[in-house]
């Protein structure tokens, strides 16, 4: 097992973002996961999923909304696969005390 920190696959130049990990999404595509930490409040933080080097190849989701969505999806036995990389990123951010 390596002690090296994971490194992002794609370029991301936001100085407020903290790299979490590189994961594979449900289509086996590689995505980089970040927490954008512009403020100390959870409501002001976002989970960023980068899927390419182009400036527009990312999606951003408010962490507060993701946490609520995760609860609704699990509660209602909805298809978690669609949201799996988001929920994995959310779990990693919690593990690293970023949220």
C-alpha cells in the first residue's frame, strides 16, 4: 500500500477547492472530486466533480442539498447508482473533516 496522496487527473485551478480523490463513476469514467470551501458554513460549500481538463467539464453541487438528496434517495429506495460518485465524494469529505 502506498502512502502517496492521491493526485487529480484533470486540471482544476480554483484556489478555494480542496482535492478529495479520483473515482470512477457509474459508467466507469474517471472523475476528480473536490470540496469548494469558500466559507465555513456547510450551506456555502459545494462538491465539485471534474470530468475533463476543459474549463467547463465539471459539475458543482451544494453539500447541504446533496446530504438531503442522499437521505431521500435511500429512504425511498431510489436508484443510488445514478448518484453514487456524488455520495462517495460526500463520504470522503466527511471522513477528512471538510464538512
